């Protein structure tokens, strides 16, 4: 059994996380666009205003946390992909260096 990592696949997944980060920003904007209740609109909602305000604050905090998670995971996956590439290149160089040198034929194009 072998373990294999494709850095390109890690980068692709990291890009999807970055898309989710953008979605978190858009979701937060949408929530505020349609969910904010101004003081002038409190009317019959006066009793619910504080509960709604707390709910909006929690929702805002969760959206911010989601953005932070997706951004940091994107950065981590990109760093891991670079690390695997460096290991792959180093291993390939070590294998190449272990082979005996050979005389390469001269090729003339005429």
C-alpha cells in the first residue's frame, strides 16, 4: 500500500475553499441586506428587536468564522502542496543522482 498526494488536486480543493470564503462574504451581505431591522422599523417588532439583534450578531460571527476557516485552510493546503512538490523534486533528484552517468551519443542534424 502506498500513499500518494497530487499537489494539483490539493490546489483545486484549496480553490474551492476560496470560493466558499467568497460565499461566506456574500451570505453575510445578504443577511444584512434583508435581515437588519432599523430602529424606525421596530413598531410591532419592538419586543423582538433585542432577540433579533442577538441572532444577527451570532449569524454575523458565524459568517466571519466561516470566512476565517476557509481562508486559513486554503493557505494551509497551498503550503502543503508546495511541500509535497519540494519533496517530489528532491526525491527525483536523489534517484537521478543514484544512477551511473552515461555517455550520451552526439546527434547531428544536417
